[in-house]
C-alpha cells in the first residue's frame, strides 16, 4: 500500500493533478519530466512519504532475507522496526501529500529555479537512505540488547552492514550537498552552516565517533552513541 501510494503521488505530478496542494505548490505544466518524477521527495509532505517508501522497501528486503531464519533477535528487531514504521506512517498521514484544494487551479506555482538542477534528483534520496539505515542500525542494536544476542554473528553482521551503509550514504549525501551549494546555489563555498547542512552533519559526526570507540567496549558507550545518532 505504501508503494502504491508513492506511485500514485508520482503519477499525480506527471499528470499535472493540480487539485492536490503538493502538486500545485511544487510543480507546473511546463516543468520537465525528470523534475516531476523527483517532485515527491522535493516537496515538504511528499518527502515524508518518500522516506516511508524507502523504509518500506529496505524493510521488505530485510524480512525476505530473514525468511526461515527467524531467531529471537530477528523477531525482536522486527517488532522495533514495526514501531518505527507506524511512527513514520503517522507523521506522513498527519500532513498528507494527498490533501485536496477546494478549487482546481489551471496551473501550478512551479518549482523553485534553484531546485531545477540535476543535484536535487540525487542528493535528497542519498541522504534519506542514510537516515533509513540509521533507523535499521538502531533497531538492530536495540534488538541485540533486549535479547542479549549482541555478540552473536547474526546480530553483529546485520548491525555492521547497516552502520556501514548509513555512514556511506550520509557521507556521500553531505558531499553532494556541498558540491551543489558551491556549483549551483552560488554560496561561495562548499559549506555555509545552514540548518539543513548541520542537520545532516551531526548524525554523521556521531556515527563517525561510534566507529572510533573501542571494539570490545563493555560500558555501552557504542550503544549510547548510536542512540544519539538515531535521535539526531
């Protein structure tokens, strides 16, 4: 249902369905097709549906890979991920990207010219992927702590791969954002300490600190650092 919802929103942009407030605000009939396909993650409420969409796909792959290998650790992790899923679903439904206008306008406001660049089609999805993998890493760490199976091969392997993916996508997303700000936005540099940049940098710094903690730490410093990353 989440995948269908995301496809429906994308089709609404492609078909210029200006009766939807999200489409009216971020698109126009003259906007080129690539930006209409990327509009769901460019808009404010649509971006939440996009995060939920990515979370759903990654979760589906994780569940399919775990078929026939259900351990106490996996089942506990599933339950935690279910809570995250419901929370993201609630946030998306709270400000639905499918909100209708009372009157259908003939055309939309259009996309901000500064956003009409190749980087807006690459940078946000990469950063959102990093956030989603942080969710999964924290769920796995929490599942391992609850079941006492943190030291087992399955738990360690799953957590390691999620952490590596989270760090890689966040690092790549920050680098792409810096290049975008320098080449397109004309900020005169790769970094300007604006709120969006800082919001991406802080969890990346916390995750980097996690990797530098002792491998056999027994004081739960690594778990605490991962929790800070998740909260950020």
